[in-house]
């Protein structure tokens, strides 16, 4: 190296710099391309359209429901519609213990979870088994036509301790005059 | 090599510090040192991905004008097809009700779905073409001759497997084109003597191109044939190495390498 003339050293240095910056550009391009592909793949896993049941739907008129628990919308929308004198509400059919779907047992007048035996009365209040709180209720309202609209993306929850305040929340039930 | 003064003044670069960690050293046992050819080869040989390539290769064998790079490009396309194919599987259901609907869904709504599907389609077409060109090159350069005759046979099997992959992929969109292509194709299988009808029956899982045929095409396309192809590809690449490397032209000696006495340096 020492024997090289200054001009030759400078030339070699310039060549080495060009080599280094060319390498940097190539690596930048490669990582940029791979990074963009990774982001595209990530985006790919989030579909724009879903083919699931809508969370907001109409279930008919209050007169369509007799007193008691109605199971017609359990399979399709995971709710029970419960009519009591003067009001109607929908229970979201999901056990508050670990999320199984309980069964309505007409003969015993209770909901029973097959997974760990949690039991709920007709209004969805837990009275046996490991469930920590009553089952959630869904948002319900009457539309202009008088039909009942349910929205399962808006759940009304009961606190695990203390009195249950479903009746304090007007979104959790509709009043029926008859 | 002497470090430059300004570089010396800086603290130890992050890259160097990472390379000193136990984690790094446990993964990369041998550090790449550009000191001499032997230690460079050692770094290559102790890395599972790099050792797939030969540590050293005849300079003349990598001339594109000679190899066309078609074998490598075919393998690269296989990798593209594997990645895009696995991604397509996330949105595709091999059932009569959903298959074609999923194709439309991929084309029009899934993020990057159309790009992905077209990548899979074009890579599939290209792979058949590049394999033919690869075979043409092997014929033209006489690379099928001893000691490479067995690898030629493995290559022919790989060609057949590639064509079968193309054929089974044809039915999966469950459109008119694929339906009739498979109808015709399996009728051709019927022409085989004695067992023709049985072959067709086993391929379709029935007597008509229907739900069973779609599912069978799917399983063969995504699992069965690729697994067999990977086994034969491994043998194919291994044998390239064992049969003396990529076959090359007669060695070229550069003018600068010839000493006045006429001996290579």
C-alpha cells in the first residue's frame, strides 16, 4: 500500500466508496421490497368483507312473542328473546364463565351451561355454578314501524357484585304496552 | 485491513455488538472472515442455507450464456408458487358451493387477492416454460450424458410432476374452463389399456367431475404432488453436485492469466 502513488491510492479509495454505496443501495432495495411484501401479506389477512350474520337485525313485532323464552333466534343470532308482562328483552346466549352457549331447559325453567354447569334463571341471572355474573343483554329498540331491532355488538353488562341494573338501562329492554 | 481513522473514533457499531452476543454466536457458529478462500468456504459450509450452493464453483459453469439459469429460475418459480399458493389457501374452500365464489372474492375484494392469484397463475405458466428451456439447454450442451444420465431421468419425472401440478390446479377455480379441461383430461386417462376406466374413477373419486373430483384435485395440488416434487428436487440438486457440478464448457483461461512462459499463474 505504501508503495502506491498518492493518485493511485485516491483512485482505489474512490472505488471502495462507490462499491460501499452501491452495496448500501442494493441492500436498501432488497429490504424495502421484502418489507413492502411483508406489509402486503399482513394486510391480506384482514378481509374487507365478511359473510357473517349482521350484528344489527330486526326480529319482528312484540306481538310475535309469547310470554317466556323464545329460542327462534338462538341458532342464527345467538340470542334468546324473553317476554315478560310489560317488557321484552334479548339475552346474549354466552355463558359469562368461559363463553360456551348454554341451553334453555323448559322443564326446569332455567338456562344451563353444558360446559361447567352454570345455571341461570329465566332472566339470565346466575344462581349456580362458576358463572361470575348474569348473562349479558343486547341492545334492543322499537323502530318506526314498531318492529324490534336487536344489536348484538352493543351488549349491556351486569356488574359481578352489587345489584343488577338492567332495568336502569333503557337500551336493554323495550316497554310493551299491552 | 487497517480501519479508517474516523471509523476508529466512533464507538463499536451496533452490528458488531450484536455479533458478539451469545445468541448470535449460537446461531452462526462460524463467522464469515474474508481472509482466505478456506475460511470463507467454512462459513458457507456451516450454514444450512448457504451450503445448498457449492462452496466453490467453476467460473465457466456460471456463464448465463451457457446455462441460461433456467434450472434456478424454475426452482425460484416453485418457491413463488409455494408462497402464493399457501396464501391463496387462506381464502379458498374446495367445495362446489364456495370455490368459484372464493375466486371472485379473491379477484375483487380480498386485499392484494388479484395480485396474488395472478402471481400464482403466471408463475405456474412460466414454470412449465422454463423447465422446457432448461431441458433444451441440457440437451444442447450434452449434459444428459454419463455421469448425469440418472439426473436426466429425475428431471423428466420432475417435468411430469410439474405438468400434473398444472393440471390439478386447472380445476380448482371450478369454472367452465377447468371443468371441461379436466373432463377431457380424465377421458384421456380412460384411453389407457385395461386400467383406463379405473384410473379415471380414482382420479375423480366418481364417474363425473363433481365435488369429489374438486377435493381430490385440491389435495393432490396442495399436498400430494408438491411433497413428491420436493423429494425429487432434493435428489435432483444433490445429484448435480455429486455428478461433478453444473456441466460447463471447456475452461476459459483469461489473457491476463497467461504468463509469458505460457503457463497459467
